[in-house]
DNA sequence: AGCCAGGAGATTT
DNA sequence: AAATCTCATGGC
C-alpha cells in the first residue's frame, strides 16, 4: 500500500495497480463526460475502459483504466510499457490522480450546491462527476487557445490535426495512441509550419510563443504553482500574448486546479445559465456574478457541472 | 444562408 | 476606459 497524500494505491502485480476512489466519485458518470466527444484524439473508451498514453516528460506508459467492484480504479500497463522504476510508476499514478481530481473533497461543494438554484439539479444528474483535468500545462494552454471563439466540434478537429502532425504515438492492436506534442518541439516551429492546420495565424503565433516561453523556463506549471495566490497566477498568465481572462481561468481551473478559477466570459457557461434559469436572453456578466455569489471558492466545479448540462 | 462559436488583441471613439 | 473591428473557419 502506497500513499499519495490522501489517495492510496496498491500494486496488484507488475502490470496492474489499483487506486482507492473517494466516496463522491462515479466512474460511469465520468466516462459519460469523456465519451461526449466522438472526435477526441487523446484517449479511447470501449466497454467502460479507457485506453490512453500517459506521458510525463520522457516517462510514457500505455494504460487501460477501468473500475472494479471495490470502489477502485484499476490501472493496467499494456504491451511492455510498464514503468521500470518506482518513481516512474508513481509519476503515472500521480497523473491519473490529478486527471480525475481524486484528492478533492467534494462534500462542501455538494452541500452548497444542494440549495443553489442552478446547481441543485445538475449535481443530482451528475453526482460523482469530477472536474476532469488537463494535467499537462502546455496541453491545457494549447487546448484553451485552440478553442477560442470557435465551436467545440471544430476545436476537436483542430486539436486532432495538431496532435497527429506534431505528436508521437504508441501503436497497440493496430491502433495509434497519441502523445500531445511537447513544447520543445513546437518552440522550433514557425506559423508557416502550422498553416495547414487551418487555425488562425494568430493562434499559431500564440501557441509557438507559449512553447518558447516554456522552453526557456519562463513559464512552467511549477512556477505558476509556486505563486500560490490565484490572482498572481492569473496576472502572470494574462500578460502572455494570446492568453486573456477566459484562457487564463480555463487553465487555472483545469490544469492548476484553483477552486475559484472562473471563466466567466465562457459562452458555454452563459448558455447553460440561460437554459437553467429559463431566461429568454443571455444573462449579463453582472447577472452571472449574482448567480455565482454562493459558489465562492467552488466556481470551477460549478462551471464544470454547468458545462456538463449542455455538452 | 446566415448567425454563431468554450476570445483576444488592435483600433477607434 | 469603453465600445468596435478583425481575425478566420466551420458547424448547424
């Protein structure tokens, strides 16, 4: 038995590990979220089993993630990608714990949401849903930028083009499992190299610029975490070309996991509130802030659940 | 066919 | 400072 702060995991055999799940976690509900987009290129789901590559630096493993009947995730390493060293195995497990936000205690969120006008139904419909994250900072930033001002369907198409052109993959059972392009590779490109992606030239510039900032060590998940304070991290991100309030909060929510991150300009959030509140027009920013007042310090979870209502 | 899309930066008022 | 324009392509 090993301990990762509050989450315990066990080595079953050399190819299999189990991770104890918190009570407020429902695997099928989380699968439902992951299944909503058919064009997702970073994982595959069949028979309630996720198959994907988990890459932490040079450490890479092709894993299948499922659940057993003891409220545990089962992680199986495929095809000889079993980590050779203990610290490598721990990195992969850490990633999975972060991906599903397993360390977060949702009891206070549910208590607050139970009496909230907008959240009370979503938390019943999706009880056990976690804010499924994007632990890799470069991936989170790229996904945010790609998604700016275009519909989600097209955003997934753009992500797939980017990943399949610049990412690496591991092949298994005649299928390719992709690794998101790394910033050191993208830092060396010019916007011309991204032209056939058909994202805007500006988005290409933003992504390359961010890759270069990460390459020189000016921007990293660690140095954002070290800022501790949400506002300081937000300011540091917004200073970067291509990152505005929406993208900064999106990344602070899904990668850095600040509970109070809140992409308030998000059209999905706006439309979800419009639907749930039964408005005949989009709510204004001021109205959204009123709805969100009870959510203090749970804005990111509130947003995630409201998104789930529509997507 | 035309409006809109998980915005941001630049320009104009 | 606040309002408006531009990017750019595809989904529905």
